C-alpha cells in the first residue's frame, strides 16, 4: 500500500477511535494505539511498518516532545522538589524496580530487557498528565504543580536512561557528562534570557505584529528545536532530549503571554490533529501479536504498576496533598502515554526489546491509561480535603 493511502486509513481510523475515547472521557492515546493494533499485524494486517512510516514517526515525536518542553519551565524544577521527588519514587522508581526484579527472576528476561519493559509500562507521561491537570484545574494548586513536576522527573529519568543503553563504559560517562553540561547550560541560558526578557518580549511583539509575523516566530521556534536536536544527535545523544531542552527555553516570561499562548495552541493543534494520532498508531502498527504465554507477563506488569504504584501514591498523597483528592492523585500519576511508547520504540530500534515485549508494552499502556482515566473523570474544584477523600 502506498504512503498516502496508508496515512489516510491510519488517520481516519484513529480519529474514529479518538471520538470513542473522548465519549468515555479517556485520553486519545489509548484510542490511537488500539487503532494501530487493529490496522497492523496484531489485527487485520492492512498496513505494515516501513521506512516511510518510520520517518513520519520521528517527525511526530519531535513535535510531541517539543510541546512537552515548551510546557515545562525551569522554575518548576526549583519549586516543591522534595515532595515531587517522593511522588516520583512512589509512582515510578519503586514500582519499576519491583517490576524489573520480578521479570528477571520469574520470567527470565535479561536485566536490560527487564528494565526497559518496566520503564516503558511504568512511566507516567507528561503529555497526558499536563492535559488532565489543566482540564481539571489542578494547576491552580501547589499540589497539582507538585504532581506535574514529579511526572517531569520520571519522564526525564526514562528518556535519559534509554539514551544510556548500548554504550560502552567510557561512552556512558561521556553521555552523563553531556547531559549534566546541557542541564547547566539550559539554566544559565534561561537565566540570561529572563534577565533580558523585557527586550525579547518587545522584539517578539514587533515581529508578531507584522504580516505573517506569527508564522515567522513559530517557524523560528521550530528551527531552534531542530538545531538543538541536531546538536544532540552529533554528540551521540538522542534528538528527543534536544527537542525537550529546546522547548524549555521558550517560556511565557520570555516571549510574552500572548505569543506563548499562540505557540502552545498551534503546536497542540498540530499534535492533536496529526502528529499524536500518527505516532501512536504507527507505534502500534509496528507491534506483533503477543504469544499466549506472554499474557502472564503482561498482567503481572500491569498489576504491579497499578496496584503497588497506586497504593504508594495514595499514601504519599495523604501525607502531602491537601487540596486534591487522593484518588485523583493516584489516577493522574497512573496515566501512561507518549513517553512510555517513545522509550519502548527506541529500545526496539536498538534491539533491546523484541517484537513480543514491545507488543506487551503497548497493550499494557492501553490498559493502564483506560483504567487510571476513570479515577480522574470527575472535575475537581480545589479546596480543603475531608477525611478519606
């Protein structure tokens, strides 16, 4: 089947499943994954994964990660770090550690495979969590910002970890040094830009006031993202981190609230209408039908992530959260999406995961996203919690 026909079918089916997901107040990621599973070898076998779809998938993940970076500010890293670290441990680090040990000793996976499968299924995704937090107005509370930051930490750990794999000891040391260097540079550049933000906002206002000025400004943001991504590629680090760090440089304080809102809305429209459905559907098309014997592994990983992570998150929420219902905290931190799929896709490309394990990851992400979405369906009005909420 030619590329245009494949894209037409993928988008049509994915949009249809997106409407179904929205009807049940579930994020569009599970719908897109299910659509891809249906169209690919797992289902009807109408579309097969090829180099053209792989290229489109890379473009899609660039825009998805760029938007995630734009939504994250360096200030978020400096606020509520202690509480956020606790939630990162309860929602991600501890469950992933347990999943890794269980898959090594009871399912005979090698340590690297175990870690990648566990991270892919166990990592919450900022792309979905940020939408849920905004939708339920949780960002208006300190608790909501803390949950958001904890997810950012989890995602960063996951993306950095997958980039570390497959390197020699010396290569791994250089990799960590590069990451630390870029963290320092990002904060230094961010501080420098903020000190001159008044002048930068004037330039942005002038450019956007001109005919097609907004288009030119958005174009420059994309160029910045591509440039930083290319730098990361050249030094041997995934372009995904480059897109993330480039996005972090674009803040509301730097470019002004008006253009920042325009940029967020534009990137979100691109992503929601085109890149997100394509990326997740293509990721699922690459999967194969898991063997019957793999069901036990799938259910074990989902159970550990949902039950152990959920229980730990509930008690952490009881200790730290005062304005968000505890079940909502559990649901938010249990949501899965783009980061898990991206980690699994990179691991598959590096031959760390085989087709069976990759398929298990995708199905696990669908299950967790649907189940955890139920806990955050209710609109939340920030206010003091009553006992037991």
